[in-house]
């Protein structure tokens, strides 16, 4: 089996349209592997990078182990203020 790399587009009906015909004498059935770029998703401004989340959790855990805690009522007051 031989492989050729060609480019093309897929139309709205799902038909594959090649940019150029194959060079040479190729006829008969073929296997097709379609590689396509996924749409770029806009980043969510509320997404915090994983490493930053991990670091924050580690700091919070260390503070809790050291007894550096606050009453839950104080935390709720700060949340309500936002």
C-alpha cells in the first residue's frame, strides 16, 4: 500500500473535494484518513491555570496544618461583599 498526502476541503454535504487531481495513474478504491484543525476555543477569563490552582491548594493546606484558619462567618462576609 502506498500513501499520498493531498489537501482539500469537505463541503456542507460531507463530500471531499481535492485541491488538485492526483498525479499519475491512480484509479480504484482508496482509503482516506481525514485530518482537520479543530476550531480554536476562546479561553475563559475565569479559567485559572492548573499549576496556579495546585499552588493555591498547597498553600491553603499548609496554612490549615499550621492552624492559620479563619471563622467561616468571616469568609462568608467576604464572599457577600464581592
